[in-house]
C-alpha cells in the first residue's frame, strides 16, 4: 500500500535515506568482501582497490543527490563510479597515469592527474566546494614490506604489488613521523574545500612494521581531531582473507583483516 512506503524525515538535511537505512549504516562495523564479479582485471591491478558497493553506501549517507564528492587518492576510480550510480557529482585526483587511464574508462566525471597536494591548492583557488571528501591514502610503506603469501599470489597473476615509484607518492616516505605529518598537513588543507558542516572520511589501517604495530589510524584521528570534529569510525572487516600462522607457536601476531573508516566533520 502507498501509505506503507518508507518516508524520509523532513528534518533530514544530510541525505535521502529512510530512518531504517540511516540506522543500518550507523553500525560501527561491517563486512565488505569484494566480489570477483564486481572487480575487473584492470581494477584489480591496483593493490588497494575499494569494493565498489561499499563506497556507494558512504556517499549515499553523507550526501544528497546532486552533491559533489572529492577523492584525492582516486586509484582506479571506484569513488567516481559510485557517484555515477547514485547521482552525485565528483572529482578525482590520481598520481599514476596507468590508474588514471583505468578510471577514465569507467567514468566521464573529471579526473586530474598529478600530485594531490598541488591540485587541491588549485581547486581551493578556483573556489571548488564539496559536501564530502572520501579517500584512502597510502598506508605508509605497507606495500614495500617483505613479500607475504597474498603478495606472491598477486605477483603470479601479474598484478601490481605497489602503486609505483613516483617521488611524489606519499607511500615512498620512509619515516613514519614524516609520513604522518604530511597526511595531517594535507587533510587540514582539504578543510578549505568542504562546505559548511561537510564531511571527511579516511580509510586507513594500523600497520605492523618491523615486529611492532604502528597505530597510524589512531594517531591520525587524534591529530585531525584538533581541526575537525571527530565523529567516530566504522570498521571495515575483510572476512574472506585467508588466516596465516604468523607468530605461531611463539607469540601473538594478528592477522590484520580490518580497516578503519575515520569520519570527521568540518567545524
């Protein structure tokens, strides 16, 4: 019956979701295992691609149809594909030409190739504004670590093990403190591109390096909370990943099968 159709609350200025859809998204963890049918070989070439349906859920929660979305570390373009699917405008920035080519084959939305830091400054000068910035920056030097089983599988398939070796690639920075500082400076810059009360979502992990866990996600949240309102996190679980006997039988070494989606709002 028509009267039973879910309604959008007239007070909802953030998105176009019903109450049930809204509440479902606020669960602090979720499982997103990218289906092989969703990810072509060209997209899988990227060593850290998003499951396409996942990014759309975030965009639909933090924007309304017609709003603008920015992804300054675009990769193969899943964010812009999600924008196309749900009627949002979008702009992407990507450093590497090979990923730009793949992204441009997937969407007609504008993509800028080059260093995100320089291009964001240009967007600010041009007066661009976005309701949402959602992105996944390099996870420090995680892709430069000693090759594990999963990387060997990618190597056998002819897939990339790292983004590349461009000197502007943040993933090339060796020192953790320097890397974190560069991320913080960059995301403070993003604030000037957000509309009033706009949102920033950053996907990141804590990184195991040289036998220790570096709390990269936690440190980034603490530092950015000085400039943004930190709203919390959603934990992305990858349930399909194979468990490996790291540390057995001597010590606890976690199989890190989750990411943090850190959610901030412009003050």
